[in-house]
C-alpha cells in the first residue's frame, strides 16, 4: 500500500467520522443530503459483495465493514432517529436520485471487466459513486449558510477522491499489470464534480468568511 | 479479476 492510498482511505474514514460526530453529538443532520447517503449505502453494499468470496487483507475487510456499517447507520439516523430526523432539510433535498441508478446499471451491464454478477455489481458501484455526490452538491448550493462540519465533510470526501487519483498514477508506474480503466474514468469524473465546490471552499477560507455558494 | 489485478481498493 502506498502513502496516497493510505491517506485517501484515512480522509475517507475521517469524512465519515465527521458526519457521525455531527449526528451523534449535535444530533443534527442539517445540510446533509439523505439522497447522497442512500446512494453511498447502495454503492458500498454492491461493491463489497466480494467480502465473503475474496479475502485481500484484514485491513481491507475491516475498512469495508466500517464503510458498510457507517453508511447504513447514517441513513438509519436520518430517516428514523426521533431527534436527528427533524433537522433534515427534506424540502431542499429534492434530487431524484433513483433516476441516477438505472443509467448506472445499464452502463455496468455494457461496460464491465467480466460479465459476471459480482463484476457487473462492482462496475455499477463505481458508476454510481461517481455521481452519488450530486444531491449533496445541489443541497449545498441551496443552503445559504453551510456549517463548518458539513463543509469539512465534503472537503474530506473530495480530498479522498483526489488522493485516490494520485494512488492510481503511482500504482500504474510501480506495479506490473495494474490497469483499471473503469475505476480510473469513473474516479476522475467523480473528482471533477468536486472541483467547483473546492473553488468556493478555498475562496471563503482564504478570505476568512463563512462559506456561501452562489445560487 | 486477473492475477495481480484484484479489486483491492476500497
């Protein structure tokens, strides 16, 4: 494992911890898109179907369980927790996220590394992850004032994606037979989606003002 | 996945 991959996994882990911290201690999920969280729960469930068929390492297994468990529990909290669910911006979070799933499934059926159930589900999870942040970005744009934790959550997610791109470049040059076109293309698309948010985030940080996205 | 090309990323 290289430093970019490890740093990428850690920023991903921190992003989840920031979100859980917000939900557990402040009992609020204001500014967080349930649509995006539901998509992530589906992404991890469909990607980690190999959890019981392929053993890679203890690290890999534990991280998979953390991402599965945390994404499902975040959805549960936002939907069912009697205090947390009241802070959910339901009227603002209107992205029709189910419409994203069908094209991703069709694309996975057409473009995959091998036409097997696990491989098609794996490709589907990558395509869906690439666009899963969209409802969250739309919600951020609608919310006038973005609190620090929400901003940090999206920033950490973006950092995780950028570090994974560096990890792929590093692995491509240091490992033989390391070629994953599906992962790369969908990963780069996903990283580009964050670029716009990053721009405004750094502007507000530089000018030391509260983050506000243009309407 | 082929040898050396496992889905070992998260």
